[in-house]
C-alpha cells in the first residue's frame, strides 16, 4: 500500500487536499516519494528556520543523542547543556527577563504562562485578541481566535475576554484591576499576518503595568529572527513580563520555552509547573546549536534585508492583480498576501502546489509565506516567479468564469 493510502485508512485525521507524501528535505526544498523537488515556503509552520536537515542541527542531535537524551531526574539534577542554553539566551532576551523554563510546544509554553500569571497576580481574567492563535490545549484554545472558537469543546477555560487586535482604545476599555494578563502576538501569524501598529505594543505594556496585569508576548511564531530582529518585541522596544517561544527555537526539533521577569519568578514555587520532557538535554542541545548559528551568522539582519526585498517584490506583483490581492504585509520573512476571499486563497494555494511551491493558506483570506530564514536570493526569485504564474492563472480563470457567467 502507498503511504497516502495507509495514512488515509489508519491516521486519526488526514489531510488529503493534495495527495503528496514527503520523504526528505534539504534547505528550502523537500522531495516527495516520486523524487520530485518542491520549494518550501512554509518551513513546516515556521519551524525549520534554518531549512530542512541543517548540518548544525543534524550534528547536534547526533552528538547529544550519543551522550544523554533524558536527564535521570531533572527535579534534582543539573544539566550542562541546559545551563549552556540558558547562558546563550540570557543576552538575547528582552531586558528584565532573567528566568527561563523549557517546554515542548508553543501551546504548552503559553498554557504555563497564563497559569503562572494567574497564580502570581491572584487574578483570573485574561485578555487576548480576536484572530489570535496561542495553541490547541484547552486553555490556549480558549484564548485563541475569539469567544466562539473553542465552542465545540465547551465548556472552555473560563475568565477570558477578547479585544480587537491593534486597538488600544478597546484594550483600555476592557482592562481593569481584575486582569491577570494580556496575551498578544507581536505579529499575528495564524490570524492572517497582522503586524501590530506602531506604538501599540508599548501602549499595551504600559496599560498592563498601570493595572498590575502581566503582559505576555507570544513569540512562538515571531521569535528567533523570524521578523528580522531576534524577538519581534525588540523592534518595538517593549519589555514583556513573560515571553513565550517555540517553533524556530530548535529548527525542527519539538522544543519551546518561556522567560519571565524576576518579579514573576518570585511568585513561582517548585512544583507549580513541570513536565517529563521539559528541558531535556537533546532539545537543549539542538536549541543551543540553532541559537549559536543565528547569532554567529547575524541572521536577524539578513532576514530584515531579504524581508524588505520580498515585500517590495510582492507589492509590485500585487499591483498587477488588484482583483485578487487586497494587501501585502508582513515583517521579515513572515509575509501575508491578503486576497478578497478565502476561496481565492484556496485556489491560489492549489495553483502554487500544482507548480510545486508549498505555501500556507491562513485565516482572514491570507496566503502566508514563511520560508527558511536562510532562503537564498535565487530561491526567493524562483518562488516569486511561481507565485506570479499562479496569480496569472487565477486571474485568467476568474476572467474566463466571469465571461461564461
Ligand atoms: C503565535 C503562536 N502561538 C502558539 C502556537 C502553538 O504552538 P504549538 O503548535 O507548538 O503548540 C502557534 C502555532 O502556530 C503560534 O503561531
């Protein structure tokens, strides 16, 4: 039986929109079972930030796997590789965030952040933004999208309220002295690549501090150079009380973290949070290799530069198809093309896939491009040419359908 047939009949959930099974990857490319190469502008939901199977990651896994994968008991033992990663992160974290806890996924990091915010403040209410995405655990789902999003899993975790993203007046009206935390993405990824308006994050932090609430910056998607600075809040000159990390932190190995201020750390006691695999040596070794590579090779600056070039190219392309593209936006290599409706996005993504360019449709009629941070100029141009051809085909098909109607 073919891979696709096996998964189709045995996996709990299957995605058969495009019948393709990938076997291997290298850099910005992946190869399917037929040996055909595809250009990957998804980076596996923004995870493989150094590209697929980067030698530094493969070496770190191989070396650490041969030494120690899981600490005998991390409750009372120290780990050299965890200590090394903590030291590497320290100068990169926003000022004031001195204590770090490692986790296994972005959702888990956010879940813990909100849980600890409630404990430390002694308050229940948490504010999140409409169109947000913080994960799929019960608590993070209850903080994602809007009040209706988690309705099919009712009852949701109570105590959450939603405000429109980027609207500081709305947050001012919603916040009060009963709020434990405000959790926001500096750029909403799943919600359609919505960049926080200038000054918004700073005002959010100020409002939080005025009301004794904690500001949680969810940098699971934006962190580790994705938006052209090490963390997106660096560029906004903001100091959150808690910052959550995931995805690009270990370039493809499941790993995540959250960092907290000393004041938050003071309210956390042993046993408040933990998990069997949290901070395991293998994950720490991979994250350590990724962080070293990002810093040593000044990847943030590279991403900022390529991101500007990409946005300029896309703006020019979009001008040719106003009937399809409403807006091009993004930061660094987190880029979205907002079309007029979701059907157009589905059609465009499908045309890209036909041409072996992998892209991610996301909410609010946006096609998201989130490639490897090491994407070469020539690979960008190749993807851009495919996208241009897909837009041309979609425009022609739309006009044809219009004439036939
Ligand atoms: C901003 C943000 N937070 C949290 C998550 C959840 O991360 P994970 O899928 O690792 O649980 C995601 C995943 O897309 C995300 O984009």
